[in-house]
């Protein structure tokens, strides 16, 4: 529960979820309340699982720079790993039920990119700044994966703007932290 409260159920994550949902809605213009609920639910599932995976992969960094985080003090990561695996399976099942090969392949590509960044040595080889930027790709990808229907050119543009905004925010946030 402490992880949920401190890393997921925060105003910052709520605002991020709203941004991703807005980009997803713009991407395919859902026509119904039902479509918006599905879109928001898929975005929440994807953000939750990828944030958890990111936090687990970032443990060495967090032990030094954020020693107050919940995962740093966890006696075991087994329950977090199980939750992550369950959410990933749920995502694959949801995408299979949609019958949309593009979304399934996009999810597989995103998971592969993150796996190489987190566990394949690619992140360390690229340096922290590039790694952080590549990890931020997950949010526009989540928006496109959550959209109801195929992304429109305007949706791709909105996802690109979202990525640029997140990179700029990360840069400013990092610089602000460096100045303290």
C-alpha cells in the first residue's frame, strides 16, 4: 500500500494520466463514454505497470539518490514482480481480445525497448540522460496504445508533443534538483 500511495496515487501521476488520456482521446476521437472508459482504463493499466517496472529497474540509482522510496526498503521484490507480471499478462490478453495486431506489436516493441534499457546494458551504455529520454517514450506509446481505433496523424503529432513536453519537464526538474 505504501508503494501505491507514494509512487502511483499522487497528484503528479494523476496529471500524467490525464495528459496521456487527453492525447489518446485526441488520437482517435472516441465517440462514446464507453470508449473513454476503456481508453482511460488501458492507460491506467499501462502507466501502473511500466512505472513499477521502471522503479524496480532504477533501484541502484534510487538507493543512492532516493533512499526514502518504498522499493529501496522492501525486504523482497517478489510481490512487486508478481504484480508486474500479472499486469503484463492482463495487457496482452486485453490487446489480443481487441484483435489489433498493430497494438500488440507496439506493446511488444515498447516492452522490448524497456527490457534492453533496464536489463540489457543498453541504458548504461547510452548514459543517464539518453536513457531517461528513451524511457519517457513509454508515455506517448501508452497514449497511442490506449486510443480507441487507429491513431490519426493529429494523434501522432499530439504524442510527439507529449514526448517533447515530458523531456523538457524532466530536464528542468533535473536542473532544478542540481541547483539545490
